[in-house]
């Protein structure tokens, strides 16, 4: 069993870390929060194999709080451990600001020094992470994170203030921080060093951050989800959603209706095409067209359909009967004219995926009846 203590457990990084620690096998987690009795801290310190020391202040009401909490609490912890001959491993969330002579930076630097002395004197392992801006779910807005503040304000339709759009930002994502912290649980030090880095660091500017977040907000209207293969974009998207008000998780979509039924576009992506659904009344036949490059997947999710395909220069008719009783996808290859007919008494709902976005100016859609040849023969 690894006994873990997390100080500052109720904060942004603390909450995310604790959730992950609870999922680790053979780990017992104790928490220390602001306002807890110091005797509780001492009891936990006696039992801990590793301490994640996250308790700290970034923007206290009085400057004296920096020294009292950031360095003072750290000194209290290492002094107690030293006096009681305990040598747990300590992982400390310092800040890139520790390189600067600000009250916050100086207090973090002093905490680092206290930890390094403790390690040098006792042989205990100390891992110091000088974190840049951390972003992700559960970070308080209007505190220590421009990402949190922008996400909150933009998602609540408030104006954001940008003083210098070109100001560069160094960011790390909360799950990466947690991953790196979790690695320390079992890590054995092989080098004489104190400082460690988060494995993935992102660089952007204040202006670009705002632009991306407004674009993310706009996805509910454009339906175009951002390029999730870009990690920063993916993490900003997920972070933005975590700031939505609970009554703002849903949004309406335009419904295009005609005599056949309705069509609703759900999600579009410049990288991955689009997803849409259609409803069709009894007996309705959709399609009777082909594409050169566009390919589609048809999936009947309510009702039953006959999907017919014919290679455009062939007479051979291919028929698939599909229904909600056995959910299947039917691929529509290029160069095959195709149709889908509702063969149930009620409404049919079909989920579609197309590999490209619908382009009004170049629809790549050519009308051609699937059963034209047979029909013409019948007429004759
Ligand atoms: N998030 C970042 O971008 C970032 C970057 C660099 C470094 N860091 C450092 O990483 C640590 C965690 O950051 P965070 O973003 O999770 O901040 P946070 O949300 O403010 O969490 C810090 C936690 O420490 C608690 N705390 C304050 N004084 C305490 C005390 N005397 N005893 C016990 N707990 C105390 C706070 O309680 P209250 O909620 O009651 O104040 C809060 O729950 C901090 O030390 C911070 O300086 C964070």
C-alpha cells in the first residue's frame, strides 16, 4: 500500500489528481485542506510515503500570505518530517514564476529551497515541477488562469479584456500534469536533480487563445468542430465545455423539412466530413444519385429500409435490406447510384456520414435513378 497525502486537495490540480489517485490500485489517499487542524496534517505526515504538496496561494488579499502559505507551510512540513525522522517523497507544484522577484515567485523559490535542503539532509526524494499556466476542467475563473477566465466569460456571453494580444502563453494541460504526478508514485530517482518538466508544453498567444475559444463557441452555429488532431485545440475544446452552465448543455439545430420528411445536420468537420440524420415518411425513397469522390455510410436507426445500388455503367442491381433490429452500416462507394426506401409503416430515421462537407457550389451529386433501366423497359 502506498500512503499518499495531498495538500491543497480541494484546489484545481488537487481535485483532478485525487480523482486519478483513487483509481490507482494499492494507494490510500489522505487530504489536507485549508482550515484543517494542523494536528491532522501531522498525523498524515507520520503515515505518508509520498506527499503531493499543492497547497498554495496565487492572489491572496495580503502579500504576507505568499510567505505564510507558499513557503511557510512548506517549511512547517519539512521541519516536522525532519524532526520526526520521516523521509517521504515530495512532489511540489512550484511555478515558472519562481524565477522572478515577485512576492509569489519569491515565496515559491523559498519553498523550493526548503525542499531541496530537506532532500539533501535526509536523502528523501524531492520532485519540483515549475509549472507554467495549467488549464483544464475545474480551474477557477478570475484567479490564476487566463484560459479559465476566457472560457468562463466567452461561454457566458461576456466580453473579455485583452491588453496585449501578442503576449505569449506557455500552457500545460491538467491531464498531462496529473499523468506526470502519477508517474512519481512509483518512480525511483536515478539522477541527482530536483527539477522536472511536464511532458507536453503548449505555446500560444493571448490573441490566438481568444480566437480559438470564440471559434469553439461558434461551433454550435457552424456545426464545424475544430481539428481534434491538434492537441491544444482538443484540450481547449474540452476545457471550454467544462465552463458551460448546467442549463446550457443543449442547443437547437436547423431542421430542413419537405414532403419526404426532414434532414438535420449534426456535426461537421473539415478533416472528417459530416454527420446528419434524416426522417422519412412511409414509402419515401431518397437518393437516386451518385458521387465521384464523396462516399457515405448509411445506418438505419429506426424502422427498416431497402438500400439499392447500381454501378453507373452497369445493369446489375445490388439490394441491402437493413433495419433497427440489426444495426448495420451500408457503405456507398463512389460511382454507384443509390437509393434508400422506407419500407416500414411508420417513420424511418437514418444516420448518415459523408466524408466531405456539403459544398453548394460543387455538390459532387449527380441525379440518376437506380432502377432507371428497368423502369424504362417497363414503359416500353
Ligand atoms: N494552476 C496553475 O496554473 C499553477 C501554475 C503554477 C503553479 N501552481 C501551483 O500549484 C498549486 C495548485 O494550484 P491550483 O491551480 O490547484 O490552485 P488552487 O485551485 O488555488 O488550489 C490550491 C489549494 O490550496 C489550498 N490552500 C491554500 N492555503 C492552504 C493552506 N494553508 N493549507 C492547506 N491548503 C491551502 C487552497 O484552498 P482555498 O481554495 O481555500 O484557497 C486551494 O484549495 C498551487 O501551489 C499553485 O501555486 C499552479
